[in-house]
């Protein structure tokens, strides 16, 4: 991954087209780091001039606010806004719907006003503009793919079409789960099930969601959120006979097809 920090770019008197907000998961989780590398690779291949904050990027404060610690959230948000405004950031692209939602919809109330775009929407823009050209007969030709709607991307921000339009270009068979789009089932991560055991007498929701996906007999379960990716991957691992099913982010699918 080749990425320039905002500090380095500013020292050279340059400014980026976009700031790539990597996020905590994309920075520290080994699985999510692969998504980060895939998206950065796409940016490099398409010649997009981008920067990252590097060590200056901190958690958005989303987990703190969802857990009810408003004071901690505001401290973290104000610090991030100070850094972003200090660099004069205008456009932010992120691979995490949680970061996307809070930067886009909740930072403005604290003075952080930016054009925030989720990477699936950005990928669609790059494809529509001709900057991304996929290989004919790519890696996923003829594969069966089902897409899981992230709650913060779908119901919270009404982004349903962009991920599907990107997937449709892979020359694969896109099959929908019964509960999808506005009726999609949460993988459980947004409800903190990623960090705790299920309530007594209930089925782990990520297992339930994974079973829905596996019932379609897909080769690939596509996601657009690092947390969903983790939950669905754990669900697939729980079904040993399904070890041939891959859980991949849309950025990984596109990067492998370029």
C-alpha cells in the first residue's frame, strides 16, 4: 500500500483529491487491513491523488456515543475535527459504514462539515467515469454472489444500489437473500454482538444471517463493512462444510478484477 500522509503532502505544497479515512478496524484488524490495502491499490491504479491522516487519525468516537458515553464521543470528535479543519479537508472516503455515518451525519453538529462518501459509492463513480476498467472473464466470472446490506449503509443512509451496481459488473450471478435492502437482517455487530455473548436462549444473529446467505449456495458473500465481514466470516467458519465460501469486501472483489 502506497499512501502519503496529509502532513507530508502539505509540506510539499500539495493537496489531495480525497482523504482516505482508514478507521480503527481498517488500521488494526488483520482481516480488515486487507480491505484497506485493496482499496488503496484501486486508488493507486486509477491515479487518484489521496492522503491519509496516519497517526493523526483517531477513532471517530462512534462506539463511545453508541454506548452512551457522550462526553468521550465529543472529546474524540472535537479532536478529529480540529485536525481535519486544520488541513482544510473537503472530501473524505471511508470503507467503514460506521465511520461514514458518523462523519457524514453527526460531525456537522460539532462543526465538522465534509463531503463524506462510502467506498462503494466512490467505486461506482470511478467505474462510471471509466477510471476503473475490469478485465474480461475476470476472477469471478460465473460465480454466485450474495450481498449483505450493512445497517449503517442501508437503512441509516439509504445506500442500496451503488454496491449492487458495482457487483453486477463482475460478470457473476448476483442472488438476493430474502431479507435484504430495507428489510435486511443486521449481522449483529451494530448491536454489540461482536463483543459479547448472545442472550440466553437466543441464536447468535450472525449465525442466523450466515445461514440465510448459505441457503442460496453462493461462492461468495459480499459485504461493504469490516464489522459485517468479521461477523459473516465467523458464521461461515461455524459451518465447517461451507469452508469453500468466501466472505469478501466489494473493494477486494473489484481490485482482483482490475
